[in-house]
């Protein structure tokens, strides 16, 4: 069995990091997002389309990594006893 980097949330739909690799992926995502904001902050109105494209791209990459290294998604509403 492979090691899961992301586990399903207890309530709702989505993942949460479960290992250091998962936390590293999330940290890299936020660093890249901060860099995008810093780079485009001076000319946001001129390059807004490129900025939005890059934000969607890194978000899609994050979701793909979560999908490949995490539990299968399903709706959850608390722990089953």
C-alpha cells in the first residue's frame, strides 16, 4: 500500500495534508502564490489575464498532486462509529 500524503477531511469534501510531503506540497503552493502576487503587484492591471492563468495553473497542479497521492474523494460528515 502506498503512503498517502493527503487524507480526506472529516467534514465535507476535500483533502488535508497527512504527512510531511503533503505539507511540503502545500507550502510550495503558497510560496509560488506569494511570488506571483509579488511579481505581478506592480502591473496587475496590464497582466491580469496572465496572472489569473498562472494562479489557475498552479492550483490545478496542486489538485492533481492531491488526487494522485491522496485518498479517493468522497463526502464525509464526521467519523463513523
